[in-house]
């Protein structure tokens, strides 16, 4: 099973070009923590802004850095079914362990549940690596209904879903319809605690790039039944998680990672670096979170 916390890696750009050294150093640092693995070329990885050749290069590079025993999830969704299948095949050849397949974003009004079901099933039929569904209607448009997910869960090569809807009721509905071995991962840090209590196997959350140890600690607290500590940590993480996703997006995420000691990464155009006001706000949130950990988590440890 895909169990634990996975960061959706940002792509390291310097002067709008992929920086291999920065990418490798960033992944290395993250893999020194208790993170379960990584997701490459997701929404936070600016996947829509890289070429196919760059995507192939990033998978090869990241596979060399991620330890052999840890999963490498790769976003392979494209608007066309054939293009998605091709991306899955290439990712598998380059060392990916799982393909994360987003819904097509063209012709959104025509993306009925039957169209989505057929698309994902055909991709899974041809993919050499297991497929994870990806639901994020705020970004992609179509919303994978729980009944559709349940239908696709019967496919032997569709092993889970990353649900970034932020809708805990929908996550719970999916969990009630799929078999226990089907991995449901939440993509929204704000509902990580509630999702784990509902039965998800883990989370793919942007804030895990910034404070991986705390995100892993939250997961461990829930698994150990230390729910008071888990809930307190969930609430403490929420403001920073919001800032590096919904509030400031990829530029905010990259700014936050720089503030905690990762090498500098710039967004790829048309995105612009986070403004100074955003950086100041993120720095303040990091200080507040550090104060919380010093008081609450040290008390727990003692």
C-alpha cells in the first residue's frame, strides 16, 4: 500500500531552466526524513509548464535520487488518452512506480462520468505501472464521482486515488465504496487528520515539502491513537499549509522552502516569484509554527 506522507515535489527552475543540481539536492534533503516517497510532476510541480522531454528528464533524475525502496509517483495525465498512455509508458521505463492520471482538461462540458471512466480504464489497460486516479475539480474541472471511483477500483491496474477536492464527505464516501487494498490519499493538508480517521492510507500535501517531519509526526500521532496531539498539530499546520497552496500557490511554496533552507527555486513563467509581502507572511507563519513545536511537541516528548 501507499502508506504515509508524500510531498508533491516542486520542479527546480533557475532562470526558467530545470536546475539538475538544485532538484537533486532538494529531493535528497526530503528523503533524509520519514517521508514515504515523492510525487513528481503534479500540480505543485508545474507539470503543465514542462515539455515532454523535460518530463522524461525529471523522472530519470528523480529516480536516481529517491531511494530504491520508496515509491516514485509521477503525474502522467494529458488531455488525450493516447498521450496519457504514452506518458505512462515512458514514466515506467524511467523508473516511476505509479502513474498519477488527472482528468482531461479540454472539452470540460463533455467530460461526463462515462467519458472519465472509459478514459481511465483504457489508460490503466495499457500502463506498465499501477495507476492512481486524481480528483481535483477546482483545478481540472471534472469531478470524479465516488460511484465512478468505485467502478474503476475494480480494475486490476488502478490501485488508488489522490483526492484533492478537500471534501471530507466525498473522501468518506469513496472509502465506503472501495476495497481495503485500494489506496485513498488526500491531497489537502487541512483535512489530513479527518481523512486519516476516516481510513485513508496517507496524504500527498505541499506543506510536506516545507516541514516534512511535522507532517510525518501528524501521521504517526493518528496511527498511534494520540488523537489530542494529532488534532493540535493539525490545527497548527493549517495556516502554513493554506499559505503555500490556496493563498500563494507554487511561488509561495518555493519561497517557504527557501526560508527553511532548501536551495532557491524560481517559478517558471508565466508564474512570478512570491512578492515580499507574501514571503514576510510565510516567514511569520513558520516562526509561529516553530514556537508551537517547541512548547507542545517538546512537552509531548518529555
